[in-house]
C-alpha cells in the first residue's frame, strides 16, 4: 500500500462524480444501516479480524515513508469527526506535502467504538499515500453506539496498532510513526483477551493493563489524544485528567472540531522539526484556513521546548517512558 500520490483535483472530481450519481460520502454506512443492527459488519477492507499487519513501506515513488495514523471515536457525538476529516483531506495533504512538513506521508484511518456493546467496535484501514484514503473513510460504518460509561475501547485499537503494524520509518530509520486518537472519553483499564480474540482474532490468553499496552504502543508511535469541542465530554475533568496522566502534553484540547486536520498536520510538522508553531500558523493563514487561532491555542503547550521525534527504543534513541514527548 501507499505507492500512489495525492491529488486534490482527483478528490474534487470524485466528489463531483458521487454528487452526480446521488452517492453519499459514506455510502457503505448508508446501505449497511438500512438492515437490522444484528447484520451490521465492518467493510471487508476495514475489518481487523485476521489481519497480520497494516504496512507503511518505502517504494520508488515514496522512498522516505512516514506512518501517520488517525483513529477516531465514532460513538455518540463523535460521529461527526469522519465527516469533517473527509472534507478536510486536501488541507491535511496540502500542509504535509506542499509545505514540506513530510516528504512521503502515508496515512491510515481507523474508527473506534465500544467492544462491550457495539456491533463494529474497531475498523482499521490501510496506510495510503493517495486518494485511496477517501475509500477507507467512505467505507466506514458510523455506528454511533457506545456504552454510556465514559469509556470506549481505545485500548483495543492501541493493541492492534502496537502489534499489527509494520513501518519502514521505524524498521529502517528508527523513527517512530505518529498516532492520533480523536475522542472524548477514557479507555478501559485493560485490553481484554476475550475482545481481542473476537474482534482481532489473536489467541490472547491474558488481559493487558492499559498502561502496559500504551507503553508498548509508544515504542512504535508518538501518541496524541485530541479532544475536540462539541463532543459530549469535552469539559469533563475526569476524562482530561485520565489522558493528562497518561500522555501529558500530548493531550491536545481543541476548541474547533473543524480544525482536526490542520491540528494533525501542524503537530507532525512540529515533530519533524519542519516548522515552529508560529510558522505553522502562518502556513495555515497562507492556505486560507481560519483555524489558526484554535490550532495555536491547542498546540501551544506542546510546542514549548519541543524537540524532534527521536529514535525508538533499542534503535539508538530514548525509551519513551512516562507522559509527554521525548526531547533531544
């Protein structure tokens, strides 16, 4: 995966084609949810069950691939996030590529629900470099369920990303990828072996405590949690405290849901030392975005004293222990 190129013209052409045929942006969801809830299934291209790895690999077209993953909660009020992401894909790629933040970004989208009660608690796409990303977004089932207990199955998604990804940026260059989780609730206290067997298919026999799987994940990715305004629990101190304790300054409080893509792009630019925050905000203004104020407020804590994303443990870099980011 990831050998094609992004084209904004192709993005708009695809949109025009769908509009002319009356095809919705989330056609799979629209069709799947016409049936009884008991029949709902993830699209085959997004089903994590039995997947060995999702790969971000170098190619002749993209010799310096960098894995960027975006997983979003699709329960309750968070269901609008993928709709925003789909309309903002040109902004995301425009900043990463045209502004030179990353030479060869490969982006994976996924969706998170609640494995205790949802029919489709986890959906994971491929790492892509081009317009195939639209297909992954369009194939999502936006279940909108959730358990109503201020927790969703973020830990299950983290387990998949920790153990079912292969990335040349890490394996060849000792550079961790980026993983952004967009949500507004807490993770469960442990990865449950039963849920792993049912949803992913691994023969896991023991539960894994959340701090342990997060530590394992952070050896492969620099992990961020974005809480956008408009979500049900944006101002809930219990949720903020949970993620602050586990991620420190990598908790991003974003007061504009529409600015998610811009926030991700500028965060990656900061991590790659392609820009400082003020340069990133100027780039947003140059691109005609009005998200600068929200992005600046959200990322100012992260940008203070910011260093680059260093090599992964065992590859000549920092261990990545504890909350926050590693600094040079």
